[in-house]
């Protein structure tokens, strides 16, 4: 067999291999698109239903586009939807959730960063035990802490208040934030701390000048995690709040379960989208940093 024949066969084999790889790649793209359409279909139905009138919902198809777009359901869900006994929209409860989530995220992130910094870099007797107890506390079910937390809030005079809900979420979330920062900070060489000590830097100086500037990936992870957990929380919100301090998830439950009059599915869908918009926006803006920050520190520590 001549060299020309061998070269021709090799080229033909490479072309066949390239064709197979391209075909498999297109098959993978098609499958991924089908999965994406499957998972996006409920969101599509929610959006289209919220833009339809009740008459069109009764007579039209569930997946059909609205014949006439109307934002009346959105206006009703935001400002004048009936929530059980009284008629009130999501607006005040939406701002309640912001007043709860933002301070709780900031406080728990700061405390978690300091805890992780101490446990990872400032070794002391019992550090591993303290970290293990905090980690154990992170996985205690919500239902277990309701009664003791209610007693504590009552003794502190914070029962049924927004500061009380902030306190609850900080206490329950500090274990997770400590875990995130500890696993991230153990990847930072301890020699940096020793060198900073030699130069006369103290505890907070080292944290502020060395560790905090390196913490952006894990801060993003912590903020996304905490904000999502707090914003979507329902059990703590309904257990430790009262009229006027309830978060948006409780108001959404009241709207969806309202039995007064004809069931307004378009209002229900609009209210659900409004309640979910902040967490959706957070993931769209910073979602690509979430996995990157989670995997940071996964090799060491």
C-alpha cells in the first residue's frame, strides 16, 4: 500500500470523525434546548396568564399568547389584591421583605466573614469544635427552632417585629456564612498573616487589608445564598410576624388562597412573578459568580 493511499485513508477517517463530533454536538444542543423549553414552560404560562383577562383565561388555551395584553392583574396584585379578610396588595409586604432581607444579609455576611477569618487563620483551642457546632446548627430543621426562637424573641421584646425577623435570619444563617468564608479563607496562605504580624498589623488591619479584598467571589456566594433563603422564607415569616410586618411570601400565600369571589388566576400569576423577581434578578446579574465562588476552597481545608 502506497503512502498516498495511507494518507488518503487517514484524511477520510479524520473527516468521518469530525462529522460524528459535529453530529453529536448538534444532538446535544437539541437536547439541551428541549430541556430548557421544558423547564421554561411554567414560567411562560405564568407570564402569559398574568397578561390575559379572566374571560380569555376561561375560553382560551393555557399556552396560547394573549390576544390582548393587559396589565390589570399586575396592578391588582401590587396594590389592591384581596388577602384573606382585608384587601391589600403586595406593595407593603414587598418593602417589608426588603427591610428584612437587606440588613439580615449584610449582618450575617459580616459576621460570617469574621468567624471564618478567625477559625481559618487565627488558630485557638476549640476552634474545630466551635466550627463543628456551628455547622451542625446550620442543618437543624426550621421546625425545631420555632418554639425556642419564639421564647427568645418574646424575652427580647422583638416578637412580631421586623427587627425580630432580621435577628432570626441572622442567627439561622450565620452557620452557613461561616462555613462559606472558612472554606475560602483556608486557601489563603498562612504566611501572609505571619508576615503582616511581623510588620505590626493587628487583627482587623489584616482582615481589612488582606482578606477582605480577596473575598469578592465568596461574598457574592454568601449574598446570593442568604438573600435567596431569606426572601423565599415562609415559615419564619408566618411564625414570627404579625399584621403590618409580614414578608411578601406570606402575602402571596394569602392572595393565592383567597376564596372571596371568582378565582383570579391572572392575579395569582402576576403576584407570584412579582414575589420572585428580586431573587431572579440577583441570579441573572451575579449567577455566573455563584458556582465559581462555591468551588473556591473546595480543594484545601
